[in-house]
């Protein structure tokens, strides 16, 4: 009896009698790779790690009876930052050149991913210092002794390059 050949979907591969269907994304060495290398799943996973860590640790960082500002800062820099920015040199491209924007007096537009990283770091700085939520982010970073997010990402990327 002759078997009728079934047409393959575009995202499938035939190896003998077996059909291998491709997935939207896969996780390889801790990185989420999709078909088009757009890194949306990786960025979502990074932000989820940051929010999860923050929700777990913010409770023990209370100013009155918590682990203290110094230890909270150490915990953030030793645990959260390496977990969130694992392989940042791969999925975070450097920002485009801002020379033209600078010459025209405009600020470069920031990606939504970096804004959310900044929000996570702001909430960590609030937990470290115990400051009011209306305190400016730059002041919080100074009092918590944290680098701004853009410089922190650059530091991680340059460390990986070395």
C-alpha cells in the first residue's frame, strides 16, 4: 500500500519517517532563543527574575528590624544582578550612536526593557535606604551606592568582554 505524502508545514523538518516540528523558542544554556533572534522571551525572563527576587527580599530589608542597608546592597549586587544580567553581552546590544541626537539637542529614546530594569533597581534602592517613594531615582542611587542602570549593564557587558 502506498503512503500518501503529507505536505509539511513551513516550520517542520522531515527526517525519514519522522517529522520534527520547530518551536517558537527554546532555552539553551540559560538563554531563550526564538526563531528571529528578537530576545523578547529572554527579556521577559530577565524581568521576571528581577521582580521575583525583589518580592522575596524586600520583606527582609525593613529599616527597623531587617538585614540592614549594607547587607541588602551586597545581596542585590551579588545575587540579583548576576541572575538578571546573565549573558547580557549576548542579548543587550549597545545603544545606537547618539551623536546626531546630541547635535540636535534631543535625548535618545530608551527601550522599554531598560526602563523596567531601572524600575526594579529603584525599588531595590527604596528597600535599601528606606526612603520615601517620592525621592528622585538619582538621589536613591547615590544614597544606596548603586550605579545607574545603564552603567551597571555596561559594567556587566565589559566584564564579559574581558
